[in-house]
C-alpha cells in the first residue's frame, strides 16, 4: 500500500530542496522527522509539511501506525518560473526568474515478515 502526498508551486529552487530530499529516501517516518526538525536548511520546512501530511493520511485513511511506514520514494520536480524584471542602466530591463518546485513523497508499509 502506497500513500502519495504532494506540495506544488513551492517558492524555492528544486536544487535546494533536492539536497534535503536526498537525506530522507528509505528512512522511517520518525527518523525523517528528526532529520528535518534539526536541519538548518530552509528547504526542510516545506518538506516536513509534506511528510506530516502524508503521515496523517496514512494514519487516518489507511489506519497505519507511524512506526510501520517508511519513505519509499521522494522526488522534486521543477515548477514554472515566476518572471520579473529588474531595472538596469540606460532604460533597459533585465529578467529575473524566481524558481518554483513540486515536492512528492510516497510512503509505503514495511513488510511484516523479516
């Protein structure tokens, strides 16, 4: 059983979020929450929000305990860039791209047989 949770149009570069996401793949929910809670990276906050939403879905909709699920897959994709203009010398303008990203977490239940 897989639980999928997404956050779209996060106002942050996908490269910055990918650094945080790499630390989480394959980890249990408790370990991942601890890593994100104590991380100094700003990208940890939206990732933690997605993780908590996915965990709440697993507990409420599928009656799974927090201890029995782990992060099966975590991906970050580029979103559309917000285009802005910066005034430059001699009446010109230079474009500014403000990047966005989409965060996707897929949780799965650990197999009971070991």
